[in-house]
């Protein structure tokens, strides 16, 4: 502040920022993006290692060799599925667990879907779980092995192999006496809703839409959970899913444990079904690592859990999913290897003396054996966001300089008026010949100012006799053109309030829209999609609603420099805040928004203004949702029309699921975009509609 208070230093700073701020923004943005993408190269990241030495992976020799039990369970379970393709054999699973001597229970719960999807009717569900009590402890700590129950006609991958492996592991674990923690075998109905119902019941949490039934049996504090999604066919490799709700990730030591045990058993462990590159220091190796990193970031940025494990992370329970990839080609692995991997995982978790607290909870994985920690990826991300902050600071400093110049001009005019009153005669006599032309010019300017002032007073006072309506309108337009644009916080306050109001309406919109949907008789996803589209279209028209009326159109005038500076600062706060939880979402938003928001500004050129409006519209929340759906559908359809139709269906389905996840699992993806991203975007949409005063000749 001391530097800014000095006029000479302030002028130097203003000159430097005015001349070089655009170049600095460009350099920061390009350098940040290039640096971030270069992190996938092995020398730029680090090798995975264990921070929690108590896990002791692979210290003991595995003892599970019960492939016959797994095969028998698979055959019996498949026979049960054939009896009724629409139901899951809960009773058969319950009987099998109970026959092993475990404490077996059934949890009944009910689901009340929001937005009147089921017309206030509840949907029942049942979870089956069994507890293996640790012989060497008093049920203070527990581990969970889970698998979803899926019907035969389900569109999702079969989990028959995972359920068979779980039953075989329960039989095997029952014979051992070295367990220091209880092991809970959980089989859930309705996918993630069943997991949420069981977790709510286990922790005695009441919810509005998922009403968990009372759990008749409990154990201690859950430290880790392993979810199984293994089909019954030949397994070629195992894919490890780690992304949880809202972009949460499990402790890196847990992921390293599963990868290390898979390698020891000769089973290939993949991330997003992509194998690690064979040669690390080649261009192909970098491309493979970059592709894998982008795939992980894309999944994390969606905020949707990649498996049932994601809901455990909400309760600080480290969890991940092992997915078996079945293939008729290549070397296949039996389910016995999966059993030995699971045995090693639980025996290592059995050695834990306390909860997972070491290693990293915030990271990016380019491969299964390398990682990028938060201390490595935050500097390039901060460099990307710095481009917007530099522009915001430049605008803010220019505003300070503008206000100081206005104040100096007012003080100078006041002092000149006083001096002119005392020395008018003396100055006229001394400079009469030399300043005659200047006095004539000044007199003309004063005459114009007095004429405009008198005309304005006449219009405001209603003294317009002798002028028809057209003349009055032309006179008003003339006064508006020569008038100074409004400045200060009051000039941008209406635009800020309307933008925030639109965000609130978009957040509460689905509930209101669906309340009037029954008379329309449309599908729920169509109702929500078209309703939000109508609300978004209305938000695009707000510059015309609050603009001042002229002869040809409505023009919007305000202090755009102040609004852009505040909007860029608000945008940086949003991006930095979300990066602490979901760096992938923050990265993609910053790459898309920062260059556009830095460049856009009002202009006199109609062509450039149309281009700016089109570019700003392309980075709107609605465009980003549609683009994300299109990208996720690439490769599934060949023709353009089929891809467009699938993208539209994916958009509708994704919007519905995002809204429902907010009610069921407290997902903040929809509130984040509606309450923060949309209002911030509307600030810049108003800036490109700002009407600049016409340049004077």
C-alpha cells in the first residue's frame, strides 16, 4: 500500500502492468499447462513406496489354494440366477454364510426417490452381511469385503466370480486364528444405494431418502474396505478402481498394497484398463502415461464414484474396487489368484496398528507404479490460475490510477477556478495575443458543456415544449453518448445480484420443475433437461432485461473493469478451493475458463463482439456438460447422427443422476456448478454485453 500511495511509483507500476500484463498472462497459462502435462513423464514424478511399514506386504506366504471351492460356488450361484433372471439369490447367499458359522444378518431398507420419480412410493431393498469375529480381539476394529448383488438380466458386468471368491474366502478365513480384526462380508442390493443404506445403518445415521433398517449385528471401527467386481469367466487382468464420490481418493498405501500383491502373484494390475508402458523413457511410454493420467483425471473430475467403494471414503474408510477383466484372448488367470491377492490384502490390513494416516490422500497416478503428489501438481496449477489473477490485479491497479486521476482533475479544476477569479485581469492582459486561439477553443468547449447541461436539465425537468417524441429520443441518445459511463460498485450491483439469483434458481429448479411435470406427462429426465435449458436461456437474456432502452436496442452500461477484476478474483477462489478436493475438475475448468475470461472485454467492433459472445457461450456450464457427454460417447457410435443422439441421451441421463446424487449421497457437483460456476460465468456474459461510450472525434 505504501508503494501505491506514491504517485510516481504508482505510475511506473501502472505502466508496466498496462504494457506487459497480457504477455504475462499468456506466458503463465502456456507454461502452467505444459508443466502440468509434463508431469506424466517419469523423471517428473516419483516411484510408489510404502509409508505405512506396518502393512508388511508379502511378509507371509499365502495359503489359499481352494480353486475347487470357488468353482463349486460359481456353479451353484449361476444355477440360482437361472431360476429367476430378475431377482438376486439373497436367501441362498444368506444360507451359505450362515452354514459357515458366521454371524449372518439381513438388513431391510427402503428408498424414497426424490423429485416424485416413483410418485412417493418407496422401493424396498435388502443387504446380506456376515461378521467373522476375531478370536484375538474384542471387536474394536473391522475390515469389510463387499460385492454387489446383480441379477442375471442386469446391464452391468456380472459379479458371480466375486461372490464365489468371497464365500470361498469366508470359508478359508473361518479356519484361521490369527485375525486381530473382525471381517465383515457384505453383499448389497441396488448398487451404491445399498452401500449407503448399510453405512447409514452401521453408523446410526438417519436420512430423508434412504431409510436404513436397524442392523442386528455390528462390529467395531471400520478401517478399510475392499469391493469385488469379478465376473465368472476367465480373468486376464485386474483393474483397480480408486475414484470416489466428489473426487475423493483412498490412501495411496492401500493402492500400492493391492498392486504389489498382484505383481507377486503374477497377475497384471491396471488402472482404467490400461497397462503400464513397457519402455518408460520413450515417446510411446510418455504418451501411454499421459493417456492413463488423463483418463484418471477425467473420471475423478466427474465427481461420480467409479465403484461401490466410493461411498466408504465419505466416512474416512479407505476403500477401493478390484474389477476382473474377462477375455477370451491372451493368457487367462483363474479366480484362485484373486483369492490369494485378497488373502494378502486382508492379512496385511490385519497388521495395521492404527488407521491409515501416512502416505498421500491427494495424488494423480500416471501408472500403477508412479504417482504425482499434491506438492508437485499444485505449482503448475497455480501458474495457470495466476494468469487470471495477474489480469485482475492489472485491472484493479488501473482502477486505482483512474480514480486518482479523477481526483487530481477535480482538485485542479477547483484550484484553477479560484485562481482565475483573482488573476483573470492580469492573465488576460499578459497572454492576450498568445492565447487567443486557445481561449476560443476553451470557450467553444464551455459553450458545448453549458448547452448539454441545459438540455439535460430541460429533459429532467420535463421542459420539452416544441419537441416531438422523435426529437426528444434523439436528444436523449445524444446525451447518453456523450455522458460518462457509470462507475463504482453501485453500477455492477444489479448484475451481480441477478447472476446470483439465477444460480439459486438453477439449484432449486429441478424440484420446482418436477412439481409441475405430471400434467405435462413427460419423462423425468426430459423434464429436468428442458427445464434447465429454459432457465439457462432466460439467464442469457438478462443483459437486455436490465439494460437501458435506446432507439434501436437495449444497452448495458456499467463499470466493466471493476466487475471483471472481481469476477477473475472470484474465479480464482473457486478454482483454488475445488483443487484441494478434486484437482482434476479444477484443472479442466481452469484450462477452459482462464484464457477466455482473461481476454473478453467490451469493444466497439460488432464483429469482434459477436466472436467474444460465441466463445463465452462455448465455455458456459451448459456447453461443458454437453461436451463432456459427447467426449464420453466417442468411439461407441460410428456415424455423426448416432453420436449426437447418444450424446443427448447421455446428457439427459447424466443431469438426472447428478441431481439425484445430490439428494442420495450429498454430492456437491450440481450445487457447485449451479451456485458457483454459473453465476461467475454470467459475470463475463454481462461484460461482453457492456455498451462502451462512443469515441469522441
